[in-house]
C-alpha cells in the first residue's frame, strides 16, 4: 500500500535522504519503511489551562500508535484558551484551524489524532482535519472533577455567573465569593458543566469521530489514557484501511450530533462550530436543521447550567452514549464511527446508572429541548435561542428596547439608577458579531440592571449579535445575523422601539414601520462600537469572516482541498 508519507521517505534519492535523516533521532530505518506516520495534533499549552494535561495524553496515544506498527509525532498547535486570550478565543479558532490544516498538509503525515479540550480546540481541529481529509480520531481531553465549596458542588463558569450576580444583588459577601475561587478548578481538565467544551466532546463522539464511550471521561481518570492508547492504535488502522474524515462525517453524522446536542442540553456554541465543520466538508447544513432535527428531542441530562449535576456525575451515570441509547430511534442508523461500526450499533451496551442525572426517556426534564431558529426583520438570516435555558414566561414577549452599542457601553450604563428600564424591557446589545468585535464574544447574556435585580428580577429578554457562554443561562437571543456591523437591522434599533419575541412561532421582529426604518441611518455612536483592525490576523478576519448562520468561518477556508502538496521544498 502506498502511503502519503512515502512521497517523503520512500526512495533512495537526495530528498528522501534529507527527510529521513533529520527525522531519525534514534529511530531505526524501519520507521520509514512504509509505516503509517501519525501526527498527534496537541493543543497542550500552559496558557490553555484546560488542555495543559494533554502532553500526558499524547504519550498514551504514542504507545497505541507504536503498538499498531505506526510512528507517532507530537505536533503542537495554536491553542486558544477560553479564559485568557483576548479579545475572544473565537477570533483565534479560525487561525488555529487554518494553521493546523496547513501543518497537516505540509508534513509527511498519513493520519491524525486530535487532542482538544477547551471550547475552541476540538472545533478548530475538526475543521482542519475535514479540510485536509486525512484519517483522523478525536481524543477529548475530558472534564475536570467536581469541585465543592461549603459542601455544595461548584460548576465551572455557571457558578461564577451565579455567585457574581449574588454579590451584585447584595446577598453574598465579596470575600466569600473570592474564597470560592480556589475550589472551582479542582483538577486538570476542561469546564465540568455542560458548557462548550463538554458539548464539543460529546459532538465529536456523536459525529462518530472518537473511540465510542470516551467523551465525558474525566481528565483525571485513567480510562482517558486507555482511550487515548486505543485512539492511537485506531489511527494506524484507519490509515491502513484508507478511511479519511469524509468517510466518517456525513449528513447523518450531523443529524446525530444535533440530536445529541438537544438530548444533552448542550451549548449554543455548538451551532456555529457544527456549521463550520459541515462547511469544510461541503455538506449543506442550515440553522433550520437544528430546529427541525433537534427541536422536539427531549432533554435527558440534568447538568448545569440548565440543571444540577456536573460532568463527573454524567460519566458515573453512564456517559453521553447512555443518553444517546435512550434516543436511539431518533438517530441516523447509517452514520458511522471511526471504528467502522455505525453509532447506533455501539449504543445498546451503554446503560443508565443514575436516573437523577440521566432522565428516562419517558420522563424527560423537558419535552422539546432543541435550539429554536428565529427569523424576522431583526434577523433575516437567522438567530437562535435555547428555550430550555430561558424563562418560560418570556418565550412570547413584547417590550421596549434599551439599546447598548457595545459591551463597554452596557457595563457603563446598566446600573445607572436613571436608566429607563423595567422588567418588561428588551435589552439589545450590538457590535458583538464576528466582524464587529471582532470574534463574536460571549456577552449576549448581558448583566441585568442592578435596580431590577434588587426588585427580584432574575431574567429579561436580551438580544445580541454575539454568542453566549455555554455555561450561561437566560432568555437570550443570540447569533443575530446579519450582525449590526455587517448591515443588519440590529444597527437601526433605537431606545423605546417595540420588539416582539415569539419563540413558538419562531419570530423576532422590530415593530417599526418599514418606511420609518428606511429613513434611519446607523448612528455615529453605533459605528464607533465596531472594530476596525489595521493589520494582522484581525484585519484578515474582519474582511473575510462569514456570519453566524455560516459558522463564522473565513470565506476562503470553506470547503476542503485534501492532503496533496505537489512541490518539494528543495
Ligand atoms: Fe476551558 Fe471552560 S475555560 S473549557
Ligand atoms: Mg465557554
């Protein structure tokens, strides 16, 4: 069998000498005799704390690769960490995806093992792998163990929002809040709520891209390393069998991911990530597919932010595949996993062990748990809301807009006692889309006015062209497309305008006459809130980024070009 890496290592000429000689480093010549060369795309970084343990995981992958007769190579990759990087990790997802795609293609590599964890890292790796279309297996780095504070579990992210709101409402002393800090991150791993990282690990599994059953394994659990070892072996087999990403990822895989997203109560961020990965494969996935496929899927997982438990509990209760086993009839029976078995075939062996954490199908936590896709003059290209994280009484709501031109504007004025706002107002935040910020920050769940919090108000309708943290909650309309900075009507909303949110009818309308709207211009204050980068990645990004309904990928990165590089370097 002819491997891609043979183009580098096969032969007796000067170039093959050069490729082999520098790679020997103690390896015998048999390392280059036609064995699959496996890159371990490793997002480990001390500045991406959620992924810092992946070097150890990579060692286990290496053992598996060697055992199956392949040669592993650790390939460190651009690693955007959610908590640290500015202005948003989302801005760097596409850079990571582009850098990895190019490095996969440029190097003598036959197959990939993708090590991710923190929010953007698995999406970036999947986007890259899809565009290069080599055989690939994902190893999700796993959630951290559950932390506790004063006897109660602490959920990463979710409890930061909750506790900080309690401080603002005057019910929790500041020093108690700060003391919880060292209890929150109990071990290695990514956020242990059903935030974006946990969600994307489950998405990778539902898409068929992991060793079945590995998603949700805590980062500190030895079984993660066992799974990593198996993934290394499998990558070698995939190369020998000639099964690239596009053999695994089909329309049916995305169908299954959308069902899993709803049944697990996953993060809204999965919508942009799945759209971006599908775009790389040339699959026609739309916002409406999320509503159509996931809309009436029952919510079975009782995890924060919508519920009570944490990822360690989900793992103990049977894990994501036990959840999927209960909605097996809703899944695509043909969609494959990297193992060569259809996903539905591996499910029957996955039982539920704790019905408090994974609700029985007959008694779901919510009947219709999916993401609702809204349209209307405020979002002609779509917007989304997660009804399961919203207040039921606000799902049909008409109220007057209170508009903020940036998140800074919001922070500066939201607690002003003179702000004209009441519990029925609709908070509008713009300039937070892919272009406007840039990078679509997680600010859509903007803070509520202090004076309303003091009155006991805990939720209000909020509308934004940005995203919401997967660990946040509220009646929040997100991903409004087109965003204000791309010419969306969101830019024209004024304080006092009436807005209608009607989730059952999937509508989001600015109740202002078309004629009146046609006379409006975008105000200088609104324009001032948009980013105008002059150089570097941000400039490329703002000029080429697609809107949320297209997955926020760059226009020139959509599609796949495969692994072939014709020309030599010397
Ligand atoms: Fe990395 Fe939450 S901050 S997963
Ligand atoms: Mg997040």
